[in-house]
């Protein structure tokens, strides 16, 4: 019988009999987002699931109309107005990236619809990322006037190369599943109707594979990410610093009012 672990509102894990833990974002048919509690949980969930003796693979999926849209507007407002909140979110963002890199279990993401901010981090830091054709991957940081921090500096250049990483991160382009696979940003693209089936097939294969082979291969490959860790730490600090600046306030106001931002420059 499947077991459930609730990590936060609209974030639960269902541990299957085949050794796959499905980490599920909700709400169903809504847009998954993380409030303060959910953002904190994104940094701790990986170690918790890895400590479960009957779990051999993690599959991250969504019940919503998108994969995950990042932090709630309230969370972002807290960052604009509170130095304490900024430092907390910085620590949690670091924990998310480090938690996924250091998790010994293979992680698979099934990317449906929009994956933005922390949602894009989870989607792309997965060891195997599978996108539906209509997935929409967006790193929206520069659009709201802050640096592309959290995961982008550490993983995008390794996935799609520096030229494409700069192009998409500076311009905040929305990248669909087909284009994401073409440039190497995701592992695989499939028709949307086949996304969950394919992701479960891959996760089941990983769960039935040699645990030591999976762990040791992941540990070895992730040294490329560890080598880029100083760039990550720097980008994360600059992102958080950006939330103290006037451009971030203007960027968020423009997003809420659905207009072009008028940034003040340096």
C-alpha cells in the first residue's frame, strides 16, 4: 500500500510499491506555487526521501495546470520589504540546489506547462528531465530586475552551453519543451498526453537498477556541478542583493500591473 508524506500545503510525496517516491505539486488544476513554508520544504524534501529505506528513485510531477511557478507574490513581497526574509530565502534557495545535487537517489522531473523560478530549478536540476511539448520553462529573474541566481548559473551553461544560457537568461525567453530538448536544456520531450507515463517508466527503470551504480554515477557526474559552486554562490548572493534595489520593486509592480517595467539603470 502506498504511503504519503506531507511536506507542505500542496506538496506531498506518495511512496509507491516499486520504490519510486512521487513528489507531487498541487493544487489540482491550479498553478502550483510556494509560500514561505513550501519554499523551505523544497530544501529539505530530498534528504528526507533519501532517508526512506524503501525509496530508490524520486519522480517530481504536478497535478496543476503547470509544473511549478516559483514563489507566491506574498513571498516575493516579503523579500522586497524584509532583510530577514531575504536572508531566509537565500539560505533556502541554497538548500534546494545543494539538496538535489547531494541527494544520492536519482531524480526525474515530469515538466508539464510552466516551470518558473524555484519550479524551473527543480525541473532542470533533476537527473533526468522529461518535458511535455507544451512545457514552458522560464527563468524570470532579469524580467523583474534581479540577477538570474538560484540554479541558473550552476546548471544552464552545462546543459545548453554558455551562448544559449546567456541568450535565454538575459532575455527571459519562454522555452517550450521541443526547443528545450533541441538545445539540451532537458533530457527528453514527449507529447503532453504521454508525459506522466514516460516519466513513470523511466523512474521505475531507475528504481529497479543497482542502487550503488545509480548513486556512484550521479555522485561522479555531479562533480561538474560542484566545480561550478562558487559561481552559484555568487549569483545567489547577487540575486538577493537585487531585491533591495529599486529595479526589483519596479519589476514586481510592472508584473502585477501587466505592463513593461521602466528600470532606472545603474
